[in-house]
C-alpha cells in the first residue's frame, strides 16, 4: 500500500478553489452593496490581534433612506467640487448612472456660463453657505433650471470640510412663473381696455352733460332780475361748482386714458403728470430726460403708469419737499428713477392696510414692469426718502441723446 510522503501538501483542486474564490467575491460585492445603501453601520475585520470593529462615519440607515426618497438631488462635495456622494434623485435629474456621478466633478453638470463661478461659490459656501440658480446639463443634452443650496458639513477627525448640496428642480416653478406672467399680461390688457372704455364714457357723456348743465345754469343766472340778488348769487355759485366738477371729470378721464401720450408722446405726457403733481401737492419736480424717439406703445404706457403711481404714493405718504424724475437709456435699457426726500418706509415690512405706504400700488408697479419684461426695485429707509427704479429692455435701434434737465412746478 502506497502512503503519501511526509512534508508534501496535497495538490489543490482547481475547480474547488475557483468555487471558493467566487463565493468570496460574491460576499465582497454583497458587503459593498450593503455599505453603499446604508445597511451597514460597522464592519468586523479579523486580524492577528483579534477581531477589530470599524464604524462607518455617517452610516445612518434611516437618514440614508430619507435622502434616497427625496425628490431633490442631494450630494456631498469636496472643497474643490468633487462628488463624494450623490443620491438617486440627482442621478435621475442629470440622467446619468449613479456610478458615473460619484467621483466626478460637479462642474461637468453645470451650464458652461456657470462653471467658472463654481469654485468661488464653493469657497464662500464653505464658510456661510450659499444659494445659486443655474442650469444643469443632462446626458440627453436638455437643460434643467435648478436652485443649488450649499452648506458646509464639517467632518470628524479631519481638518478639511465637505459641502452638502441640495439641488431643487425649478422646471415646474419656471412654468408657473410663465403662466402667471401671461395672466398678468392679460389682466393689464383688460385693465387698460376697461380704463379706455370708462374714460370714453366720462368724456363723451358725463363731461358733455355737465357742460350742458353749466351753460343752462349760467343762462338762468343771467336772466334773473337784479332784485333777486340772493338767487342770482346762488345760481352763479352753482355754475362755478358745475365747472369745477366738469374739470375734475375731465382730469379723471385723462388719467384713465392719457390722450396726450397717444398724440404728443411720452415726454409731453410725463411733463403733464409732473406739472399736475406739482400744482396739487405743492412740491417741485425736476425731470431729466434722455430719450429722443417714440418707444413701443406698451413700454410708453408702462413708464407713464409707473410714474403716475409713484407720484400718487409720494403725495399721499411721503411728505416730500422735492421730487426728481430721471428717464434715460443705459446699456440697452430704459431706466426710470423717481426719487423723493420724504419720510421713507421699510420696503421689507408688510404694510398695514390704510396705515402704511407700500401696498397694492407697489405690487401694481412691479407687475407693470414685468409686463414688458422689466424689473422694479425700491430703495427706502425711514427718514431717508424713497427711490423707485424701473429697468425695461429697450428695442434695438432706439436713438439716444444727452439728458437735458427740465424743471416743473415751483422754483427749487
């Protein structure tokens, strides 16, 4: 009988060894999958000194489940913008496999115009946090409007700090903004049409009726005999009041439908508003104009209405001694600035109805500016006056000239 020689190991079975390696590989892949999904909080590794426990920093299963269920994208970045972690929500946003997102630079997903601004933004966000609205590029080539909310996330046992990033899809919000803007445009159109209708009714019917009554009352006053001095005086007073009423109705009609804007142009219309304001409020107005040609009707009407509302607010609330109106063209924009030296107010404070400036009038001015693609900013402080600035895109080819000061009202 043959016996194996001592000191020689038996020949390993290749099939058995391959099976054992496959089992170990499957176990390793299962472990890695559990770690990435947050199902593992710690690992026990056998070693020469005995088993050692390694706790996975931040491996909280409940929080990971919450983050993975978010509609928003969630990422952690290094200080230079490398993606340490990304949830499935962000991978779906950019339409990339998760393994192609993790480890790459976040810059690759940004629109080209915003890539250069990423590093300064991350540096600033590493201290106090930051927010940015930008565009994400997806693998299909589409562009998604998003808001980035960045916060510093200090890491334990590390001198550096990672950044937490939440990415919110603004596609639906932008769509709603467009719908709201379209609705605002329609409301403004309907409002102006109704103003025109009412103005026409006042001018063609009420004013003419008042003028007819005025003429007949004046005729009646002239026919009264001298001995009816009291009745004659009352008739004359009535005629005077009727004349004032006719003038007031005509003024309201002009404000509702500015005929001077249609026939004489924007500058003449603005001067008329400033003159009326100076006469009624007793406050001088200095108007500086830098336009030479007619603008599109909707832009001229917008500028007219904004100035009209701003002067109304100044008369009611500001207690100003001087008002300045500046209208010019800067960098392709029509720029209208109305400034007064009144008591001012806090633009951020919610107004109390009937007690504070800054209510629906300001909302209306903002809507007017947005109607023609512009913006409106309000700068004001208590006892430091108010400045209202409207910026409206100017159509190409509009002419320009050096501003010339024009004063209206009392001497300054």
